[in-house]
């Protein structure tokens, strides 16, 4: 008898400590009443909106995945182009004839500038000669009086 009371007490303590079915059932009923009664289906509307957004996102996922793959390809191409540019710059820096080419470019530019100056001077000389000869011819043929030319 005493053993039975001990077992009942232990079972009672066990059920109170570890068996929460009654409490959970009451909590579930309370939550259901909250959703159904007091909130007037606001939560249902929010859930349907969330469901629609999730469906839209799921519809867009394949396109996003495709774009991500495309971006990866573009990124790889950009890396390759950057590496090629880097290689070209390294070759230019290591080129032993680079300084010589720069010197030749400078000399050529100086020669061209000198040539243009010489052409300008020559053009001025030719213009002066033309003007003096045209004035002499006009005086010779009497188109301009001799006093005006002086």
C-alpha cells in the first residue's frame, strides 16, 4: 500500500513536471481564438500576401540564377581582360627600345616644328616678293601712280 502511494505520488509529480498536454491544449485554443476572433482575419490577409510574395520570388529565382551565372561569366571575362592589360603593360615596361623610341619621337617632333617654322618664314618671304613685284608691275603698266607705291 505504501508502495502504491509512492508510485502514485511519483506519477503525479512526473505528470505535473513533464506532461504538458493540458497546458498546450489550452494555449492552442487561446491562439486560435486570438487569430479567429480578435484580429478579424488580419493575420490571414497578411499570410496570403506573404504567400503571394513568396510565389513571386519563386517565379523569379530561375531568372536570378541565370543572371548570376551570366555575371560570373562576365566577371571571368573581365579578369581575363585585366590580366591581358597587365601583361601588355609589363611588356611595355620591360621593352629595352622604349627609351630609344621616345627619343626618336621627340626628335621627330622637333624636326617637324622646325620644318613648320621654316615653311612659315618661306611663305612670308614669298608673300613679300609677290607684293613688291605686283606693285612694280602695276607701276610699270600705270595701274597705280608711282607716288602711292612709296
